[in-house]
C-alpha cells in the first residue's frame, strides 16, 4: 500500500487520474472499476480534460461501477447511472454499452448480483478500481460489519450513510435504505486500486483505515492487504496520520529506489 499526500484536492485528483490514464494508455481495452460520491469528481474531470486535450481514448474501455441504490431507475436524478453520465461518460468517447452499473430495478436481485460478478470475470477482471471512502470507513456500500470476503450483494445502509447521502435528496426519507454493492472480496480482486480522500472530515477515517487494524468495522482497512493499492489524499485528510513524515520521505526518494 502506497500513501501519497497531495497539497490540495485539485492536485490529488490530477495525480489519481494520471494513474488511471496510464492504465488506459497501456491497455486500450482496460476494465475500470468506478465509484460515485464527491471524492472522485475531480478525478473524472481530469480524465475528461485528458480525453479532450490530449486524446486519451476510451473507445475500447469497459467499466463496472461499485454500487447503485435499489428502487431508483437509471433515469432518476439521484441514480448512480445519472451521476456517471453527467460526471464522466457523456464527455468522453466511451460506448455506453460498455458501461455497467448494478441494476437497482432488478426483479431478481440475487440473480443479478451473480450475473454482475460473472460479467466482471468474463471481461478478465478489473484492471484498476477507483474508490472513495465513507465517513465510517466503508468502501462501496460495504458498511461496517461487512465480510471482508463478500461478493456483489444487497446491503442495508446504516443510518450514518443515509444521513451522509441525504444532502443529495429533497429529504432524508427519500434516501433508499437498500443498495447493491460489489463486495470487499470483489474489490480486492482488482489488479490495482486507486483510492481518493479529501478534507479534514476524512482525517480520522483515513488514519483508522490505513494505520489502524484490518477490521470489518472499517472495510477500507482491507486495502492494507492488497498488493497494489495507492491512497491519494490531500493535506487535510492526511492530518491524522502518525507516519505522515515517512510517507513524504518515501515519495521524495522514490526516483532513487532500486528497480
């Protein structure tokens, strides 16, 4: 696990986007795992810029999103399909048929979850998975207490997650209680993981996830066990880290490290 502290949200977003763009350039038909929420918006904006100004080509790229609310149709303004269209897909040359999100309106949710896993496997697995982190340390909708071996499934959201997400809805009561999410086991099978976190309100969460014990009560902590995970955070989110000086030291000496 590599922790990279950036000066601010903009620099963090650009650094994380550069990792994703590198994968796309090296493998034009790369499979990207994508996240929603406020944290990756800057990353997606930078990918759009790289496409429009530097010709980053998404024509063969395939994507799988982490999660979706159950009960929201794709055209709902708060569905994650709408989020991804607005924040990324509509502004790059990706084929919509190659973009996949969980189906919040599936009649047989259990069967759909199994099918989603099969679709990822059929594509050869995820090359790079983009993640944010919730205020209680969850990734995807893998709430505290989720099995670290879990697969794509239905999760009941915690009240904290519902409260955190209520700002996007007219009222708290409109936030769905259930969601489909990739499991921790699914996420951990990605070849590379890129997580972004910003803001003082994430400082305690970041410290617990990446300097604390591996625990199902903080599902992002599972990334400590991933062989190629990169954590991009801004100065504010890094303020609770005990090993902050060491992470900076590693980056300042990276160019001289043995190959």
